[in-house]
């Protein structure tokens, strides 16, 4: 039996070309789906979004395989009987790199030296260090584990929080009690009903003086208004790869909030991302074609 898969680009055709029992069919965004769509069991959405019109054209759809680790645009909209699998595992390494790079830049005050060079000024400074910092990673999935593996060699002390307690991981019910004993709090959770707005005024108030909040998750995990108000106190700092709203509009108070550093969602924006994504996708589709469940099925947990 052959499984027909709709793919949004030539990279997808190449990645799936040698999978046994898989027939990859190219489609183009903004154009009618090819005639093979009526047989398609698997859709890799590309730029498509969940709509009744789309699903009506796919009567045999059984699996939606995303190219992203985030599934918030699809959860709750997928028809009954259709599986939803993410690309978890493809982007964790590059996102972890960004977190470490952002923290090193902040602690070692690297932007000051770039500014000095621009005007030909030689000025040494004594800075802070990442060594010895206590890091709280909120989210114990692939992203969190990738960060832990990379940041512990900097002689940091890492704690992790997940949905439930297990070896080396605290339960989310313990989170508020942990915030006050960590220098850095890194958000690496998916956006779900459980995590939307979890970093609120009470969350920030529980963080210790001088702590740094890093959002490498989704913008809406943080209550933006509450963060802006907290930053006015100049008690904590925030490094944000994602914001709510996103893109952050001109004139938004986050741009000029004391202690805020805003990046334009670049954590996973590195060369080779597409290739790594399709490696995960190919493995998931191979499992499905072989009669197994994909490993990255979305259950709404973190």
C-alpha cells in the first residue's frame, strides 16, 4: 500500500523521494490542489492554515505533519480522526544556541564594545559572567533538554520545570517557588491553554532582583502589559526572541522598556533549518507509512 503525501516545496519531494511506500506529490500555495489530493493521507501544510475548505478537499486525510515545532495554529482545528505531528527535534539546537549567545552578550556587555569600535575607542570593562549562574528552564521537552545540555558546560546550575515531576524535572506546581532562587528564567514551552499568559505580574514579582527573563517560546506565553509594568521598576531584565504582538509594532513600549532586549524571532533562523526539518518530517512519515504512530503527536503538554 502506498501513502500519498502532499508536500509544499521541492525540498519535500527530495526528502521523501526514497521512503518506501510513500508517494510525494508537490502542490503550490495559492493554486488549486493537484488531483492526487483526494487520495492524500498526509499533508505537510507549508503556508496553508486549517480551514474547512482545505479539509473538504482532502477526504482521505489522516495525518498533518508540520514543519514547525509549534502547533498552536492547528490544535483544536484538526478534524476528528486526523493526527497532528510537529517537527520537534529540528530546531532545539539552534534555539539553545541563541539563548546562550544572548545571555553571553548581555552578561559580557558585548554591544558596548561594538559601539566603542565604531568610534575608535579602546575601553576595557569588568563585566558579569555566565559562570555560576542558576538557570531555570521552564519546559522540559526537546528545546529545554537541548539548552540544558549546552549551557551546563558553562559551569551553570540548571533546574528544569515540566508538566509533571520526574527525575531531574520539577512539576509546574513548584514553579512559583523556584523563581526567586534563579538568576535566569528561560521560557521554552509550547503555546497552549495551560501556558498562555503564564508569565504574569505574579510570576515577575516572584523573580529575584537582578534576574533575567528569556522568552524563547511564544510571545503570548508572556503577559506583555505586565512585563512592561515590571520593567519600569528596573528590577529585572528581559531578553525576548518572541513578542505579543508579533511583529512588534513601531512605537510599542517594549522597544524602549528599561532592561528589555528584543530580537525579531531569530532563534531558529540559521542555515540548514529546512534540511533538519525535513529529516524529522521524513522519519515521522516513515513511521506512519510503516503502520506506527508518529513520535511527535501533539498532546498539548509541555
